[in-house]
């Protein structure tokens, strides 16, 4: 396994507890710090991931821009597409009400602040403005994130164990399900991997009838990982470059009553977004379209791919569709 360049001394997640803020990776990445954990997918990891491609099979990992209509987040809406014509032989597009995080997305590192401390790596609040480059999602567009995508089929594991996910109830997943699913698949995480977690939630939501979608949306109830120290530890100690799921928020909603973060993230009732984004600099993917990739894996296509993530080049963007592609 390829280690990060020697200039990076990567402490364990347990060692990060003694930093300020506690549990933060601020100052770890001395080169391109605003790329956060994307730095784990360096040149060596890109070269190694290219060897995964043997068939030339290509999979898009984004849902349509208007797939979630209305979106789970009540403050967002699906875009309205208008085609303009300057004359009879020409056409142009315009999107009205385009919320960049209303469908498949990556959360940029300016999406969540560390309560009481500031934005990732100590970037001041005054720098987080429209058009300002600090922590903008363009950092991953200027230098796209490329590496070995590792698909983890949590839905397949739990179905095989006889406890299939009941997405209507919005179950909480514990981090150990990742290791159990990997053991079933005969795979291991390598430093720099882009981890893609399949629960089946997005497909379930899109296939649900209007009444069921309205119920789930009103309750803001969604399958996801339980708020705990275990998931941030798992992601950081495996040196994961991107952690993406097909769920609404990666973490379970409503927040688990036992969340250890209610005191440090009171604005979000104890969500983990502060721990993952603001403290660790994790590239977090939500609502990814893993349907075709999972079907290919279950049919014997393997669990890894050369995966490319290239968000929109919006300077100062908070988030973006990932424009993610997996190649096998």
C-alpha cells in the first residue's frame, strides 16, 4: 500500500483528540490543505487505480439534476430547465432555482463550520463568501479526485444476514457494518480509496409513491450511519479520500438520541457533519447513483473501479453535483 508523501505526518484519529479543535486534522496536510482528505488520493494512488480497468465498462454515478422532486431538504427545490433560442438555428440552456445540493452531490469543506472554532483548517468566517476561493468546491475541479473506487454493498450484506433495511423506518447503521460487508466481498480498504457505500435508500425513495415520499420528507427521516466517534475514526484511520453513499445525509436522520455530538454541534442536534467536514476535511458524497455499479458487481464484475470525481468549477461553491464516473 502506498503511504502519503513523507511531508505528511498522519496521526491516528485517537491522536487527533489532543488537537484543537479536538478530533481535527487541521494542519496535517501541508500541501493543498483545502483539498482535505482528497489529498490521500495522490499520484501513486491514481497510477495504481488505472490497473483496475480491464473491460472498459463505464458507469455514471450521478442521478439527474431533477431526480429528487421535491428534494428531501425542504429549503431546496429541483431546477426548472428552460431552453432559449436567439434564432431558429440555435438553442441555449438556463436553469432556474438550481440548488447544487438537491440531488447527487459532494459537500465542500465550507458546507459546515466547527462550532466555536471556525471552518476547516482555521479558514476565517470572513473568507467564506460567494466568489471567494477559500475552501471552495473548485479545489476538486481544478484538480479532480481520481483513485480506486471501492464499492461496499451494505444492503446486500444485511439482506443476506436476514435483516434487510426497512428504509421507511430510517434505520441507523453502525460503522462495523462496513467491515462485515468488506469481509463478505473479500475486499480491504487501501489508503486513498474512494469508498462508495450502497444501502439502496436513493432507489427506494425514487421508486416510492408520492404519499410515502411526502411522509418521509415531512419527518426528515432517512437511513444513514449512527452518530458516533466510530465512523469518523473508520474513515480517517483508513485514509479514505472520498466517503460517498446513496443516502440523503450519510448519517441517520433524525439524529440518534445517543449522539455524542449534541454538545459540540447543538445547531444540528448533534449531527456528525461537523466532525467529518469541518474537523477532518472529509470529502462527503450524498445521494449517489450506485444502482448500475452494484448490479455489475453482483453479476461478477468485481467491487473496485477507477473512479473520477470532478465537481462544477464554481469558485467558492459550497457543494456540487459530483460528475462522478466509475470505470472497470
